[in-house]
C-alpha cells in the first residue's frame, strides 16, 4: 500500500524480496555450482567466505554494514541509509542526495554502479579463470536491464518533477561510454589487466578464439582480418553507431582511435610504436568528451531512428560477426524500437517484435550464433521499417 501523502509506491521491499534476482545473489554462493567453481579455482575458503565472490554477490561486510545474507539489498544500490532512511519518504530528492542517498536517477552514476559488478572493476572482477571454472559470461546493457528489472518505481509526472527528465536512449548511450571506459581502464590496470605472461583474457572477445578451427570466417572489423585477438569491442560498436548520428567528427576520431588500439593490441610493434597501454589510456580519456556530447542531446525521434538504421547497416557490413556485439545490437534495437513505437514513429511494432524474437533465438546459445542469419534478420527488419507509410 502507498504511504499516505507520499509519492512513493510503497512496494519497494516486497518487490525486492519476492521478485528481484539481486535478493538471491548471496544464495548462489551456497549452490553446488559455486562449490564446483571454488574447487576448480582451488580457493582456500568457500565462495560465501571469499572476498572476490562477496564483493559482487553481496556487499562485503568489510566494505559497509549491510548483512551479507541479504545479497544485493537496498543499500547496495541506494547507499548507506542511516542518515536518510527515516526522512526520505517525505523529503525532496535533492535533500535525500545531500543526506547520502545515491543519485541512481543519474545515468552516469547508475552506469558506473551497475557495471561495477555486471562488467567488473578492481576487487569486483570476473576473470578468465573464473569463467573457465564455470562462472557465466557477463553481458550487460544498462537501459535493457533497467527495463526488465521488477519495477519498484514509476517514471511518471511526479518522478519527473522530483528528479528531472529520463531518456532510456540517453541511458543506453551513456552506458555504452562507461562500459567502454571500464574495459579500457581494466586493460590498463596492472593489478587486473594481466594473468601471468598473458593479458587478462576476459577483456577480449571470447569468440575470436572460442570457435571451431575448421570454421573459415573472415572478419572485416577495424581492418584486422582473421586470426588475431581483439579487445571486446561490443560496446565500442554501439558507441560508434551513436556518434555517427550525433557528431560525425567525433565518430571519425573514435573509429580511428579504436582501429589504432586494436592494431596495437594484436600486432607486432617496434620501439618506435606506441604501446597498447598508452593507446588504451589515451582512448579512455578521450571518451569523456563523448559523454559531454551525449548529455547535450535530447535524442529526438529522428536521431533515434537514425541510430536504429545505423545499427542495421552495421549488420549488413559484417560488424556483428561475434555474438557479444550482436547481443548489444539486439538490446539496442529492441530499446529503440520500443521508444519509436511509443512516439508513433514506428507503426509496425508487431512485425518488428516478430523479427526481434527470431534474433533472440539466434542469440540464445552463443556457441551456435550465426552472423549471416543475424544480418538477414536485420535486413528484414529494415525492409519492414522502410515499407511503412
């Protein structure tokens, strides 16, 4: 029941405790799968007593006062509540922030918060060894995961009055920039960017290596060709499509920077060449200007449709040859289609949803993903949109 005279729903705890998967994050550390991963990794302690597991599956007690068994609880996302819990129901959002509540309505803050576990940073990092031992491959997109999370708030007129405007497309775009920075900064971090004599392989495109040797498949991305490892570029590909529409000069700069980075990472270089680490550092720093570009945008219906079509065009050019990039493209196109439908730009949403369903089936098993079929599915999507009157 809503609090009398309050503008909150009053369902927050019930939604989290009954429906939200964050509630069960700690319990997963007690599962047989967690025990198997612990055994394969040779951990001294069980997963539920290991900091590298607790830092994401629960808020580690050494970091704050939250109860470990609660998993990812309210305070994990909204911040330690001692100074605002008793007053936040009837206070302004601005006052709550001053008292220590986290500004989760800010796309940049939200992206960094969510990606700290769903992509990883120092002390909260899923390594290649963990994945080899059985940990699932991480895949995250801010706007999609926000939309499918069991809701405990409504973005309505009251929300806008208290917190300002909210654009799912802008959240998606900001999320892609922050995710790109996470990858680049992790690659450059000496503590987590290396594993023995190798770089930390989880930062790279899994399917550049994990595919059949007999499978003869070229790759046009970044002009690298086949047989080379490359950094996970799924978020780079999304950001490239965004910048192509918003700022062509920024697009050209970013496209060249990523091409130089992938070449530096995968190719031989002599003493006169710029090292991959310096190149990654420079690219990561350059991303800050793209945040400023995105924040200035209203993401009009025309801009959203142009990004929608840019992603479809990238598929026809072979840019989504691996499932990681295709997953990001699918989530982006799904979000954009929903937004364009709500604003009346996209009228054939039922036909679009049928194609999206087919794309989802193609992506259901990353080891069986077929890029040629994905490109055809998006070509059909473009045809559907183009035939609209």
